[in-house]
């Protein structure tokens, strides 16, 4: 019973180990997935921010190009193309729309609209100025004469261009600062995830180390307990054995072979069929007594049945002896006896003493 209890304790601890292992793997996997998803999010966000910055720069370049082409047209440059001027203007407005609401740019598609309220306010201001700029440019293209009216329009155009450049640079600077803040938040988030990840791994390693130490201690205690049990059986001249009914096999130990004055090496191991055991170790006249007890073990319907009998044995050195056998049965779900467990005790000296007393009586 004590051995079964120790075995159950080890089984419970082993089940706890196998409970923690998939749990830890699951947690590490979850945090790994979170990290991968977050890295993917950051990559997309960084790509969108880069496209926005490129679009802002393109707005600034297009505004400068429109202004330059307009001045060439005013100066009478025959190469100045009105359609090119308006095309550059429309591209600048398109880039502003892409920044505000997502859309195509020269460098790729901005997939996410600008969400920050302050940044949107700046971007909307740029778009409004672009629309004003377009209106004034159209009017100026319709009247390219260097009149007083034209000079007033030119001053307005220069003022809007300067204002657009200021707002564009300001928006570029704000997006850059927002990007730095975002990276700082992400750095803290990453640090927290990595900390938890490392903590789980360290805690797992520590728990396995503690488990292994406890397992070694339990195994040592079990070995010590088995050694004390073996010593106790040796002192009491006892041994334990098991019999598998289905396989027709006895399982013995060193104490059993000591009682029968032989060894496992000599007998070919600890496993032995019942016919060989009966032929080598049972006293011929007592085989019927042993057979009758075995029949009781097979036929009883009591799952708690325990048998007991004394009989003679033949030792390997040719001498005879007496043993007292206590037997416990084990049944399956169908009520069949599938195993028996027994303990033998050498009672040879006691039997000889009893016979001597009977002789002198």
C-alpha cells in the first residue's frame, strides 16, 4: 500500500508538470503573437507616416513649381504650359486629400487617414490655402499683364506661398514629433511585453528546477523506503510477489530468491511462468493444496478476498522448507480475477520447533 501511495504521489506531481508545460507554451505563444502583430502594426504605421511626410514634401515642391511656372508665364516665357501649372496644383490638392482621408500619392497609397485632431486641423488649413492658391492662380493666368491689379495678385500669391510653406513645414514637424512620441509609447509597450515574457520563462525554469529537486527528493525517499522495506522483509524472512493471471507470469524479487536460496541470474530473471515455479519450488505433496487455494482466488466473487495458507517448498539447494503465504486478489471491471499479490514468510524454524515438540510430547 505504501508503494502504491508513493507511486500516486509521483503521478500527481508528474500530472502537475504536464499541466504547467502546455500552459507556459500557450502563454509564450500568445505573447509572441502579440509581439508579431504589434511589429506588423508598427511597420504599417511607419510606412503610412513615411508616405504622409513624402506627400507633405510633394505639396511643398508642387506649390513651388506652380509659383515658378506662373512667374515664367507672367514674364512671357512661351514654354510655360497652363495645363502643367494646373496639373501641379491639382496634384498638391490630391496629396492633401490623401493625407486627410487616405488615398494615392506619388510614392504609394496612404491606407489610414490622419486621426490626430491637431494634425488634421493643420492639414485642413493647408488644403484650404491650396484651394485659395488655385483660385488666385487661375485668375492670374487669365490676366498675365503686369498691371497694378496683377501686381496685387502677385503679392497675394507670394503671401499664400509663404503661408503654405510655413504650414507645410509645421505639419511635417508635428508629424515627426508625433512619430517620436508614438515610438516612445511603443518602446515602453515592448519593454513591458519583453519583461512579462522573460518573467514567464524565468518562472517556468524556476518551477521546473523546484519540481526536479522535489522529484529527486521524493525518489530518494522512495528508494530509502523501499530499502527499509526490503530490510524489514529480510529480517522477517519475508518476500513479496505478483502474479499476472492473463499472462500466466510471476514477478519475483531478490528477497524471494534469497528465501528459496537462489538468485535472479541463476533463474534467468524475475519473470517466471506458473508451471515452472510449481515444478521447481513447490513440494510435490503440497501442490494440490496450493492448487485449491488458487482455484478459490479465481472463483471468488469478493473483490476484497484475501487468502492464507502454509505449505512446503523445495529450495534450489535441494533442502525443504515451510512458508506462510498471504494472498490478495485484483479483479477487473467484469469481476474476473486478473492479478494476485502475495507475501511469503519463511516459517521453517517454527514448523521444525512444532514438530520437535510433537515428537517429545
